[in-house]
C-alpha cells in the first residue's frame, strides 16, 4: 500500500509511524525543507527510537505524481481544502484523509471542495476524528445500543475537551506561541473550537448512535482573546439540539490544566460515561446508576501511537471492503456536520441567538444507498387478532367457495401497511383441495368502481403475460366483496419474498417492468384511469413554495425539518429544469414500482403488486423511479454503496431497453422526471398535511427518507455514463 503524507508536522509524523507499522510504503511531502529535516533528525527518532530509512522525503512539487493508494493531509486547516482538491485532481487516491478540523469555520471553499468530491466517486474521503475509532468509543457505542433497549431513551449528552494547549506547543518546540501558527486564529481553524473540535464530533457521534439524528440548532458562548496579532477563542460553550429533539452541551477550552476529556450519555435509568486520557496510557468506560452489582467500569490500556494506528487499520479495512464506507464514523459527511456546527456556533455568539443549521448538499450523505424500510425483503406473517380471525373465517365461508377455513392459520403481514391490510389463510375448497390464499382489505381505495378497474387491469395484464396475482371469484361471480365498510379481495397466494437486490432479480425486474409498459401501450381502460387523475396533482415550484410558506409557522418538528431542507428542495426544483424536456411518451403506468410491490422466487419476478397509484403520465417517470429504487436495493445487497447503485441503475436500463427501447434523448431527460416525481410526492404529502389536515404520510421519518431519495437521485444524475 503506497501512501503520501502532505505535511511534516507533528500529525504527519504520527501518521507516518502508524503507516509503517502497517507495513505501508510512506512518502512525506512538505514545502518547507527545514520541516523535512526536522522530521528525519528530531521528531521521528525522538518519538519512535530511530529514523525509518524506508520513508521517502520530498519538497512539495518534487514528489512523484500518481500511484498512491492513500493520501493523508496534515497541513493547517485553512489550507486543507485547497490541498485536498489538488490531490483529488492529480492523484485520485482510493482514500483521501484530511486532518481535523475539515476546514476553517468560515467554511471558505467548502462547497467547491464538495463539488470536486462528487467528480471522484471512487475516492473515499475521511477526516481524522480518530477518537470515534478508539476502543473506549466502540464500547460506549455498544452500551448506547443496549441503553436504547434497557435504560429508556437517551435524555441528554455532554462532552468536554478541556486541555491547555501547552501540550500542543511541547509537541511543536519550534513554535514560540499561538501567533506563530494557525492555532492563534479561530478564523483559520485554531482556538479551542477548532483544535478541540473532537468534542463536537464525539457529541454528534453519540447522538447518531442514540438515533437522535444530526444537530439542528446551536446556541453558543465564546471567550475570545486578542493577543497581539492573534485572535482566538480560549473557551467555547455550545448547547446543541438534534433533529429529534435531543439536547446537550459541548465544552472546549485551551486553558485547563490538568486536562479533562469526557463524554456522558444520560438515559432514563442509567448513565454511560466515556473518559479519554485518564492517565497517559489509560482510557475508561463506565456504566452507572443501575445499582449495586450491575454497574460497570472498564479500563482500556493504550498508547499515543495506538490512536493513529487504529486510524490506519480502519482505512485498511475500508480498502479491503471489511467496512462499508457508508458505515465509517470518520467519513467526510460527519466532518462536514462538525464544521457546520462550529461555524453556526461562532455565528450564534456573534448574533446573540440560536442558529438553525442548513447543511450543504454533498455527495455521500451517510444515508445514501443504505438500507431503508423497503430493504427488508423477507415476508413474515404474525398471528392475526382473534376477533379478526373469526370475522374473516365467517365472511370467507359465507361468500367464497371454501368448505373450511383454518382459523388458526390466519396471519397478517408483519410490516407497516398503509394502502391495505393483507392476510395469509389456509383453506379447503368445496372440491376438497387444500389451498393457501391472500386476503386483501383495501384502505386507500374505497370505491367499488376503482376496485373493478384494478380487477380489469389484472385480467388484461395476465392476458399479455405480465406476472400479476390471480384473483379468486366469489360465489356471486364478483372478484371482490364489501363488508366491514371496506372492499375486500381474495388472491391466490404466491410464495416468495420481496426484491432483495440480487443481480438476477434486478435483471428480471427490468425485463418484467419493460413488458408491463409495453402491455400498457394498448390498455383499453385509459379513460377510466384519466378519471382518477385529479388524485395525483403535478409538481410545481409554486406548490412547493406554498408548502414551505405554511411550514414557516415553525410550530413542530415537521415544520423545522421542511425549513431545514428548504434550500435543497428549491435547488432540486431548479435542477429539474436543467435537464431537457422532450415531447415525452405519455401512457398508463404502474406509478409505484418499488421493492415491496413485487414478489420474487428463485431469482425471478413472480408478481407485480398494488396498482393503486396507476395513472396516465410520462413513461420516463415510471422507468426512472423503478430504476432508482431497484438500483439502490441492489447496492444494499452488494454492499457496494454509491458505485454499485450507479452500476445497478445502468444495468437496469440496459436490460429494459432491449424490450422497450428508449432513445438517447429520452435517457438524457430521465433525471428530470425522476426529480419531478420525488418532489411531487413530497409536495403532495405535505399539501395534504397543511391544507387538508391529512397526516398519514406527513411525518419526519417519511420526509427524511424522501430527502435521502432525492439526494440519491441527484447523485445518480451526476454519475451516470
């Protein structure tokens, strides 16, 4: 493994030794020849016993270009992004690591850097917040996970990194004081806020582990010092509130001696305590509040070099595929969150008010192409309630040609159901044949006229060879019955699971969806579908602004989340219009082709389910939506992240086009309709919430999921060949 370390300061030496410990080939680069000489003759041999002759030293500009697997950046924070952008352009390593903090709290150059990162999807960008990789943090994470089940919800989190920076200057004896370096300038990433931003990052890490989401609001107080040329914060107090309402505090300073590095997570019934540097060689984790015999205390031996070696081992695991990049706690997105919190904190003190953070839209959000509620593919049934079982058995025996109903067999699908309730039942027909059926209670559709349209649709598609569920006819010749104020239908049970993301399932889905769309070209019930068009209003920028205007009341979490994402939603609305808008093919489509609306068995698509959202619209809308949703699950199955999602999307389209050709012009406009469809769903859900009082689909979880899907769509549009 070849690594280039840019910056021959204290951090560069720590990283060099850790890399050599991992048997990596090391090159150190610095613009200052004196810094390189100091590394070879002073810092490295004093710390580690002797100089390692295998390490190559170069002045900046003289080192070999390209061929590095890993590049580590240990320069001052206000130079990080410029150096990192150049490294991406010149070397495009597999991993690019930037020392903390990511940049200065002015955020200068951050958006430009994130745009550059998007152009290099094969490079994993991480930032050196290595405390979240340490053994005391891993043990704390495990206790937090246990706490969610046993100790009640997390009530608050506190972190403190209070340490006099004399230790920093001891490690840099060539410096005479803060003014000699970025440390004396908070706007360059120094001061207590930047130097000890580990505390903010650790707080955020624990908040994510507790399921509390990102920091949403910041209120801060700083103690600024102007000392000659330098201007820095020696003390920082932050109060943080997450998207889900968890509140706590962070304290950082460069004046405390002896130092204190702690993290406390308070639950309803216990407290988890994280300690770093209890002694020079000891960290500690404690669980308190459970009572005698139940509390825990764990001492963890370590050395200073171990902290950096753990970081290098983590990178090796990323390179070897042992850890998914989206699961890495030091991935770029977490560092972006940290620097945005620090920037908001300085702004909070300057303006004398709490600041709501609006995070930038960047390439690899932690949630992109990771499992969501549609990633669970196994179909399980739980025992239905006794009253429902008896009610169903009586109704089925009376209205369908069944001789007996196995009441004990009646199970309800064990997953969140919104449009319908579904029950699996064993029966015996009047001819004595054992049979398993699926009974569907329609919730979103209540008019028999609509149900009849869906039944005609299933008949038509079956005649065209499209896999759909066969209906069972009732005694009166109808394919549905009304009781309990709902319309019920009975189907033949199709054994299998939802789409899991296997490569062969992706291919089968693309083939069958193409056949579905070809069949719909000659659909004889278009006029009936058009009658339902009013239920699916189109997206418009005006409709989005009406929703955002309603959210400005800022009364609850939903309002705050919408306002937090307002800029991104507006950006996506504008991005939609940057793609061509050809005279798109209009036809009837399914309208909701996602993994849970399919049944697979042995790698083949056996049934397409739930035509409740069927409508006449642009074909590309259905194609883009399906390609995205099935490609993201393919990425989940393959553990391949964004790169696998792009591959899956392109494979899906390649197979689809063999059966239902799409022109090159149509492919170029595909992102437009994908963006439009996702935006339409958000605006429709929240228009109903604000203006009709319908809360069913308007909640923070659904909104966050749809925002993630939009970010994924944005990513796909930028990386498709």
